[in-house]
C-alpha cells in the first residue's frame, strides 16, 4: 500500500512496473541492463480513487495518459532500478495529490465604480503626458 494521504491509499496491485532499457549515454551498461522504469496505472478502473479525482488526474496527466485511461510514467533519471522505481512512484503520488485538490470555483465579478474611475483617470493622465511630448505645431 502506498499512502497518498492519510485517507487515500493506493494498492500495490494496481501499479504495474516494467523495467526497460534507458536511452542516452551510459556506455556498455546502457545496452545490457534495463534500469529505466515504466509505471502503469489504470486510472479509470482504480477502486482506490474517487471518480472526480480520476477525471482531474487524467487531465493533469496530459499526454502521459492513453485514451483508455492508462497513466504511464517513465523514470530513467537514475542509474539504478531501485532509484528509478522510487522516482516513478513518487511522481505518481505527487500527481495524485495534486488531483485530490479541488479547484476553486471562479465567480465572475464586476469592477467597482472607484476602480473604473481610477482606470479612466490614469488613461487621461497618460494621454495628457503623451500630448505634452508632441512637437509644437507650426500653425500656432
């Protein structure tokens, strides 16, 4: 069990880990040892997460989520399997914690009368300044 918050826990059976060859530099070792981790979580069918959190998590995941609702996180930052596994799991938990936060509902507001007057006063002040910067007209 991975603890997301004191209330929510994610069962280890829901997470699938696959070790793959990492790309990039690393000499002979990179071609022989599969140290990169590909973590998969079926978000849509997860019994641990509430429905509204699942929707937010898939939106947060962006291109890391498939059309079927499968979240895929690749971790290849470190040179060992264990570090990459821990990194992938921590990134998943961070993403789920972010999805748990309910977004604030924006209520549209109108500008106050005083703020409208301040804006218009500022505009007229700027216009006056620009008018004074103009060269004197020849017909005067």
